[in-house]
């Protein structure tokens, strides 16, 4: 797909149109598995990434994490997606979706107070390579979502609340 073509401009609109069916499917899987949004990770590449990112804008408690490979938001969110940690992975040599879209989204979400990571891999095109996959697995296994840090800090005792044993 060539940037600037009608197909490239239509792609985000198509994702928004299919979003509600996608959300319903995720909710069915969650109900069937007994898992809540906190234990749900949506992982998408290209159009699938657009779908996942647009879905959490519609329903912020759909997934605790979104991993977007070579994707983008159709339209940047106007509010913080506080229930979702977003991990953006993009090849710097991507000829289909410019990596700058991920950089722009990360900067925008940081300004909104969002929980976002972005990995831009040089010499990688519109694909998922081994390095990006390893980084994604590392984030899934070791990144503590911002909402959990904030929850822990808000319930931590104050200085005056801790007393030594007598």
C-alpha cells in the first residue's frame, strides 16, 4: 500500500466501522475464559493493531494491554486511556505505516498521562522481526502497568503511619 492513496486513507475508517463487532468478540472470549480486562492483552499487526487501538478508545476497560506492531491510531485519543498500557512497536524502515505515527502517538499519550512504551527498530520494514517480538515478550513479562504503580502508591502508608515495634 502506498501512502497517500485512497486505500491508505480508508484503512482507519474501516477499522472504526468493525470496532463494535471486535469488542463484542473480545467480551465473549473474556466471559468464556473467566478473565477480566486486566488479564487481557490485545496484540495486532498493521490493520489488527489499528483495530485494537481503536477498540480501547471506544471501551477503555476492554484490555489491560495493547501491543501494536506496525500500526497506528485512526485518530489520536483525546483522553487518557488510563486502564490500558499501550506498547507500540514499529520498524523505522516501514514503507506502509510510517514509524513517526507511533512516535507521535507515544508523545501525545504521554502528555495525556497515559501508560505507553514505544520501540522503534532501525532497518525493519512493515513486519514483526525477532527483536521486536523479544521486546514485546519482555514487556508482557516484566513491565508493571502505571495503574498498578499508582494504586500501590496511593495505598502505601504515610510516614506517620509506620511505628517501630516496642
